[in-house]
C-alpha cells in the first residue's frame, strides 16, 4: 500500500534529524505501522528525495578522461560503473554513470544522426568478420569511431541484424570488399 502523508512526514522528520542517515529500524518502529525498515529506506530514497543529482562540467570531463584513457574498445559495464561510483562519483548511482556514458552521448565527437551507407556497410562487414567472437559488437564499435557503442549495438539489433547473412561472400562481394579496403 502507498505511504500515507503522515508516514512520509515522519520519515522526512527523522531523516533530517539524523542528517540523512537514520537508523531505519527505529524509523519503521516509530511509524507504528507494519512498514519494514527497507520499505522506509526505499521510500525515503526514491519518493522523498528531492535532491536530484546530475553531472557537472568537471564530472563530464573526468568521465570522458577515464573512458579515453581506457582505450577505444572500452565499454562501461555495471561492475565498472559501480567502481567509478564508489571512487569518483559517490553522489551518483551506477545507473546514472552508465546512462551518461552510453546513452546521453557525452562525447562531443559522437554523431547522433542518420547512419551513412558506408557506416552501415562497415557495421555489417565487421559483424561478419567477428561473428565467432562473444564481443563482436564491441569490437565493431571500435571500428566506427564517431558512434557511441550503444548506438552501434542498437543499430545492429534494430535494423541490420535481420538482413545479416551467414552465407559465404560472392565473387562480386569479394571484389567490393577488396576495393573498399584498398
């Protein structure tokens, strides 16, 4: 059941009295309801938390430097985002870090416009070349420098994957590939 207004006010009062770190067992007991400490904690952190944190210019630059220093094939996963949150961005969640690095196109060099035929061709050829690799899309994303890894993965899964053929290249395709690579 949803928290009542009185319950929310009591939680906020105890939250502020204890500088944002109350003993949640005591909070749950003081409500005199059947609320668990975890329910109170979750309600305080999600519904009652008015402090929405975002990246500032310094944090954007720091995240960019971390990604750049890790190399072109670096893809931020949940474990790495958790470590970054603990070490550099304690006020941000791993979800915010993942979103900022993979979705919101933090890197100003990334393009967020219609894919060219050459980029689509590079993606399909790369997927064919790395088809046996578990990290194929990540490796192909490194070949398309002006696209975020998330953008490459989405393009592959949403529009190009169904057209993917596992048949050997034809002689005409071999000639096109040779011409493109030269």
